[in-house]
């Protein structure tokens, strides 16, 4: 798909331009640029037919704005937007990397993400036309690293885009086992019988209504033998969420195939970790269930016992994500994690408040809040920290159990406080990504469908 060379390979060329600073271009390109009307304004794109004045047939010029306002996010969004618009129009492209610093990672990652498109499950599918890209660059290693990370993100996006009759808990387990084998990672699969033996009551209760057996995936990468820090990232893996007995409305329920976006992000994240191999100790946990109504389903009013020993009164079976995550959080603590982050499409209230602009951040740790927010800002993904007052726990009190799984208001905050009780004194952060399941239209470097934000934030964080 991509090549990296020192010179021309194809008939079309993409180059970049600033408003207030002239990059160094080859002499024959400078002659053609004399006819350009592109001022270098951010996202200004111009196509020049060279009319035989140089060896390229067409030269595309993409504006990046002023150097004072430039950052990698602007390059990511402008290049991504360009490829989204042109990937079904042209077949081949040289990209001139003549920046004064190494931006190869951003170039490689952006190209990988923007070329991806979900093809669906069809008898006949059409491939993206743009199939040959050559980077004219000296930063081979950075470009390859960015491209490989982008491919891992696309792995996550593909899982989210696929239907739930394909992406079942068992399918997810098979995919995780393939990744562990390919990346030489430690993996353990806790199936239904092991979960029963261990007393994972949260995961087991949610899965009771489905014919699909639950699983808990644990994958580990130990990259720093000298450090005692272990970072656990947990992804909510509800491969389909009907709401259970607390049935969701029929309209829009087909989108509940994406209720495993957190799990997909975490699995792709481990694939990228296995490629890049940062100096950090990382584990992922993915609780996998299908939440369905049946005669065996758990019910409102039930009291269940979670892996931690805490009992939970079920108010809503549609508040199932926090129930399965509670077991995974407790188990991560038992495995020695001293930093725990979960990623989940957890509450509509978070999406109603933040839309698809900010990811909801809930944490008991100022350190995690600072590092995650900073990591997101550096890659152009934005996190907004919500309040964390213990007063919100009042809504979860019940005479029937240690706590209940749903409150009466402030849904996203109350859900995060429920999860935090299982993290206890461990540094904990919860990312509510309910607003980021599917893009209705292309945006930035992402085509329609899953973007898997905040994958890039987490990967940036784990690589520091």
C-alpha cells in the first residue's frame, strides 16, 4: 500500500505550503509553483495541471496555515481530509515530506486512517481507488511506525463496524488469540466455567439472557522489568445491547452493535503496543457479553454478588456496562495494576452533554487527569473532566445491597462513581465515549463509521 523512497514514483504529487514560510522544493517543482494561487491558508487545496512543465502530471498543493499556529493535529486533519476527498478519484500519489522536522509518524498514521473504509458484508465490494502511495522522505522509521499504529486503529474500527451476529464474544476471543500469537503477548481467556468458579457475578449476570457465553480476556505486555508500575486498560465489551429486560426502544437499536467500542479500542491498542513495544508494563482486560432479554435474564430488583464481594441491586438491566466492568476492575487490582483506565460507551447523558467533541473524563487522580488530557490534546483529541464529589454516591445507596447500579440523575457522573468504588484506592480513570461510536459523515481523517476515538490519546499516553 505505501512505499518510502528518495524520489518520484508516480504521476501525481502532493506537497504542503505555509502562509508565512517557504519550504524548500525541487527546482522543477518551483517552476510550476509560480502559477499557484494557493496562499498556504489552512486546508486550502489546489490542483495544478503541469501541462508537461515537469515530470508530474498533476501537483496538489495543501495549505497548512501559518507556522505560528501549525501543529501535528492540523497536518493530521488537513492531510486526512484531502485523502478522504481524493481516494476514489486518483490511483497513485507521491507525498513530498520536505518539512524541517520529523513529522513522519503523523504522515504515516494519517494515511493509514484516511484510506480505510468499511466495505460491509456484500456480494460485491468496491476497493478504494488510491492504492499506491509513495512518501518522498528520509524518515522511514517514523512513517512506518505511524502507519503500523494506524493499521491497529483500523483493526479496532473494523470490529466496531461489523454486525453483532459476526462479532460475538467468541469471535472477539479468537481475534485476541491471533493478536497475542502474532505479537508474542501473554494471554489468558476466562470462559464461562472459569468465571463461575471465580465468582465473577457481574459478568455472569449480564450474560444470563443470551445464548452467547461470556468471556474475560486478559493480555499482558511487560516492557519495563525495572518498574513496579502496571497500567491496566479495560474495555467494555457488550457485543450487542438490547437493554435486557429493561428493553431499549426499537428505533436505533441496530446501532447497539457498537456497544463494544471500548473493547475494540483496547484490543487494537494491545496490537499496537505489541508492534511498537514501549518501555512500560501494560495489561488489558476485556469483559465480553451479549445483553439480551429471555426467561434466564437478570432482572430489575435482583441482587447480585460481584467479584469484589460487593453486592449490587439491579435497578436497570440497561446499566449493564458498569456491572461487567466492576468485575474487570476488581480483577485488575488483584493482578497488581496501580493505574486503571476503562474505556466504555457507558451513558447517553455523557453524549448528550459533550456530543462528539469531547470525551468524558472521570477520575480520582489529578495525575491521571493531567496526563490523559495532555496526551489527548497533543493528538487533537479532547477530554473534559467531570466532577468527582462523593455526594453523588448518595444516589447509589440502597437498604437491599451494598449499592445499586443506577441513580436518579447525573447519570454519567453517578455511573463513574459506581465504577470508582471497585477501584477503591487505586488511581482510576473512566472514559465515557458514548458520543464517539459512529461518524454519520467523514470527519478529519475518518471516513463514515467508527473512528475509535480516543485510541490515539491512550496510545500516546502509554508511550510516554
